[in-house]
């Protein structure tokens, strides 16, 4: 069982061990529901069906919240997201998502109960107009962070110092903005290459400080570039054909940023 005093390496080790078990469990539930939908004659219907499961692994005794999403109109008819729920040292819950399988460099994203509280207030209640009060907070991560979404990030620093900050040895100590399609987070990168989200913001409005808005601007550009499948073609075309100019001081950083400063799914 993951404890709050475990090292990052130990946490990731347990998450990866359990993940294989959870993936098999997800496949079992997905196949069962797909067969049921086929018997009902629903093949080809474009509607998402969500299955929520609370599952505790038998060997390590970690608690996982499993979300299986089925759509009978898709070529691949289902996918799953899984979230590990851990007791924090404040007697609240911390939630872990394992990612990085696309380039064989697994890492975790850690979200506290505070982060998901802000998601309820600023994302689900206001932006998405979804009532989630009866849904356990951990399940919200499957909506807040999309399956397969590339998450751009940028260090928050004076634009004139940004390149130096990104190339510094202690870059993990700087505040970082992480941008997702449903909103952005403030957090940090750890020395081990994992990610901690500290609070949820909103990507619709300008932030408080000029350097925060520089990070927001660059992350928005990168997010559209890396996640075209999440946007309409019309939006992507109009976004990159706009007359908005990148300040000269950011041009060199943007070029380097394009392929380097991102979290892969």
C-alpha cells in the first residue's frame, strides 16, 4: 500500500505494478458491456457509456478508481482511465495518474483533494455546468485530463529570463503552469520527472502576473499544436492563421519549446 512517506521511486513502482492489474480489470468490464450493447442492437450508436468501479488490488492493497468509457460508433469501442487514491499526511486524499507509456518513460501526476475541490468550483460548476457533488473527487480526473492528451508546460518567469530558467539545473524549483483543454494548473516538476499539481486555475481568463500570462500564451499555442484531435479543424485553422504575433523575446524559446516542454500520455 502506498504511504505518504514513500519515495517517488517506490510510489511509481507500486503504481506501475498495479496498473497492469487494473488494465485487465478494465478490459473485462469493457468487453462485457460491448457484448451487451451488441445484443441490444446498439452497434454504431455515437453515445458515451461510462462504467465507474472502485477496486482494491489484492497484493499491494492500493485503492483504484476505474473509469471505462464505451462508444459503439468508434473503431476502438472503449478506453479506460484509472486513478490511485492514497491517504495524505493531512488525512485527506491524494490522487495519482500514471502516464508516459507512449514513449516508455512512465511518470505520475499527483493531484491533491484541494486541486479537485478547485476543479469542482471553477471547472465543473462554472465552465462545464456539470453537477458532480455526488461523484467522488477522484473520478473527476478522468474528465479534467483527457485520455491521450499531451500537456504542455512552461516555467513561470520573467520573459527575459525564461530561456535561462528552462535550462537551469534546478528548474524543478520554479513554479510551472500546465495547460489542458479544460483548464490549467499551477504545480511543479520533481527531480525524478514526476508532476505535482498544486491548484487548478482557468484558461479562459488572464492570470494575475505578466510572467504567468506569458506561460499561458505559450502553453495555449503548444496545446493546440500537439492536440489537434481535441479541437475542430475550423478552430485549429483559425487559431494558426490569426494575426496575433509572438513577441521577439519569446521566438527562440517557442522554437525550443515546441518539442521539449510537454508531458506525454
